[in-house]
């Protein structure tokens, strides 16, 4: 690293910070999607049970 100028030594730091931010955003989006999917799945199951009760003879 001593062969590089100070600017070139510091350049990887913002790149690593940017990469970390993008990774966290992706993880957060995945977590939210899974959470919403779980909530929707339970609501759909409740609707199905209600429909079954209505349509039973």
C-alpha cells in the first residue's frame, strides 16, 4: 500500500461503506418481504376457514 498515493489508499474505504449499505438495504428488503408474505399467508388462511364455514351444509 505504500506504493500508492494517499488518495488511492483512501479510495477503498468509501467503496466498502457503499457496498455495506447496499447489502444492508438488500437484507432489509428481503426481511420485509418475508414478513409481509407471512402476514398475507395467515390472513389468506383465515379467509379460507371463514369461507369453509359459510359453505358447509
